[in-house]
C-alpha cells in the first residue's frame, strides 16, 4: 500500500520523505490557505515546489465545476510538472472531464467519493485514483471501511485499474484498517503515519536494552 501525505507544508513533506515511506502527496486550496498560500499564481508555484521534492504523484485540485472549466484548469495544473495528478470532484461534469483527461493522457484523482456507485462511474471514466472519504463517512455514523471493502471487491471482480486512495484518514488505526480493507493508497497527515511507530512495549523493550548495555559497560 502506498503512503501519501495530505498537506501543503514543505517541511512535513520533506520529513515524510526522509522517513523513507513517502510515495506521493495530496493537497488542495484549503491546505494551501492553511500555509498562507493564496492566489492562482502562488498556489501553482507552490505545487511546483512540492513536485521538486516529491518523486511520486502529487494531486492538485481544480476549483471549476463545469466541464470546460475543469478541463482548462486541469491542463494548466498538469503542465506544472510530470507528476501532477489532477484532482476532479465526483459530479456529472467531473465524470465527463475524467474521460477527457484519460483520453488525453492526463492522470486524475476522483475526489469526494462516498458510494460504490460513484466508484464504478469514476473507474468507467478512466480515473487513475479514487478517493473515498473515510472519516467523513464515519462522522455520519456509517462505517467508512465497509465502503473501501465494497469498492475493492467490485474493482477486483470487474478488473478495473483505478487505485483506491483512502482519504479523510483520522488516525493511525485508520491506516491499518485501510490496508486490511484493500486500499491501494492512504493519504493522511504526517502525524497518522508517525503514529504507526508507537507501541508501549517497544518503548519498554528499548529502555531495558539500553539499561542492560549501560550496566555491561560500567
């Protein structure tokens, strides 16, 4: 399973890369604004900086909601770097744009997915990635991982190439559950990834090893 970091913070991206587990990045205008980056030119320049750091795919989100606007914006985003993936919303005009991008060799990530039906449409339209929002499904008292499992089963049966990118990850446990449920990718904050490191028995074991070493060298 691939690990993407969901941020626009360059330092966090570099930290994840240094950890040796970074496969890509997802970001959006909201995350850009969180870093104080606003305005079309500044946002696109920042996407370029991220792509300079990251070897894998970098999802860049369109703002337009009409077919022509999505296509034009997507083409501009894709021109920033070879590893840009255009993030397209799961709406009717977005599905049409997914097909256009697929036919013209531009990689896409279909975002804001909340049902298996939407997942089928995105795969049929040629999306490279599909982003079900797990945490937001959990927020309305449904089980987000059930959706991941359902989509994974459908994609396996139908032999779809679209990769399942579990988004809206809220915890380290979500990462493990997504892996068990068949996600190809998770995108999450750096804290969720580093949280996988933590276990009290690891801390206790290391403390004992170091104490024993110290005793042996006194």
